[in-house]
């Protein structure tokens, strides 16, 4: 069956590209993917594949029941875009101002749709059931995965596989990791309230900018001096706003940033440590504060048995040249929630565009992928599906 599946996938490669390019031209932001969800659902309806819409929001779930008994395998693809202006000069450039598929989700969707079409053509030889999870809102917490799970998308599922097209890695490379592979992604915000005044009379003020500047530096000591150095962690400040006239001392400042961790205990520790540092710094400067720590996605933690299985499968995929272990990525992914409910793994499929030495990174206005990676991803996911016992 696997040989037939691969032949079908190759025959439908042009359709994969066509779907990907269509979705790339009409991207939709997280929680607003109404047209995309309808497009996905209509694709399945046209194939007479049972499909459920509005799963946990805009999610779509289809199901292919094989003629032979076997396990239930879930495959997941996300389909939301980002608030970024597309600066590429291609025929499939985004037609929606300020919105772009800058992370490859259009490719994920095209891969899964065509893989499903090919599996459906072979369902008389298919063992078990394939659940096709098309997830909305991966890019924006709380994300779509947790709501889809609560709405039953994993009911009866034995294992789940997912991949991310990775523009920084060469075509033909599959990257895996047992255990934590992507970080928990959290967000914090701090408002400092001091007492403003004239720039010529600083002694009569509580300067929120000075307090904030001290705070930014003090926050860096949490990772370097309070977290065990064998536990990876990142605290990054991305926003520092205290807008005033040039000769006015600010009475308030706003600081926002992100925390990335792999260990739940370290995650808890950093949340508490930030509060301690903010409290002490503001007290030193006679200022008050408001602190919020918003938990995003937990770390993506791959299961060993399923990851080892994926490695074995990928090694034998014809279009895969290299299967290698990757370092953990500090980026976040709400695929983490699926792995907290069922066994599975999440891997990266190389998608570096042809003819470039260094690819534009994910979330860049000129981001693009090598579309041949769609076929590599489809063959790898397809093999993992039909060979799973």
C-alpha cells in the first residue's frame, strides 16, 4: 500500500502546490479563519469524506475509516496566518493587506489535504482510522488546539503525528528530538507607576524610565544567576514604552516581554522571580507597579517510542536524504497540548528555498518555502500513518 500511496502523492503534487498558493494569497488571522475553514471542509465534502466543522471554534476534523481493522492515527495541520505585510514578489503573494502566511501553515494544510485525498483512494487497503485535524489559531494564545481537544478531536485516537515545514533546513532533511523539542511560550507585562515632573527638577520626581531601565537589567540576572544553568531559559523584553515630551520626566512606563522554558518547575520559578525583582526594584525607587504573567503554550515534549518509530519510518522515505536529531527550539507550538493527551511526536521537514544560501526566517515579510517539501512531508506522514501497528 505504501508504494501506491507514494505514487498517488507524486501524481497529486501539482495539486498540493496549487492549494498552497491559493491559501497563501488569501490568508486569515488567528480566530478569524472563516473562509479557510470553509475551503478545507468543502474539500472533504467533495470527496465524500465525513467532516466536522466548528470544532473548538474554527477547527475542522475529517475522518477516513479503513476497510481493515487497526489503530486510530491522528495527523494535525494548522491554518492561520500572521499580521505581517507580504513583501515577496511572487505570483502567489498575499492579496490581503497586512496579513501573510509567514510560517508555512498554508503548506501544512495543502500537505494534509492531498495526503487525505490519497489515503481515501486507498481506504479499501487501509488498516484502522485516520483522523485529520485542521487546527485554527496556532499563532495566538490560547490557541486552537486546547479548544479542539476539549471538543473531542482526540477521542479514540491512539497516536498523533505532526510536522512543521522548516525553511532554515535543507530540502530532504527530517529533524526530530525525543523529549522537549519546543519551549513553553509565556508573556509578561509590567506597568511602573512613579511620579512625573519637569526634566529640570528630577529630585521632585520618581522617574519611571530610570526604574524601568534598572528593571530590564535586573531581569537578566534571573536566568544568569537564579536558574540552574543546565535548564535552558530565556527572558526577553520586547516592549519598553514611556512616551513624553523631551523635557518631561515620565510618571509611568510599560514593559512587556516573553519567557521561554522547557521545565515546568523552572517556568513556575521564573514567574515568581520576576515578581520579586519587580517589587524590589520599584520599592528601591519609590514606585508602585502592576505585574501580569500570562501563560501561553507549554513545552512540546515528544514521546520516545513514537519518535523512535518516526525516525525509522523517515529513514526509509525515498525523498528523505538525512534524518538527524535537532537541538531544542525556543519557539512555541500549541501542538504541545495534543502530546499531553495522547502519544505522538512532532518533527521538522526541511523546506529551504532553492538558490538561497540563507533563507528568510519564519515570521519574516519575505518568508517563503521550497514547495517540494510538501511532498516530503506528505510521504513521511503517510508512511508513519499506514505503517503504524
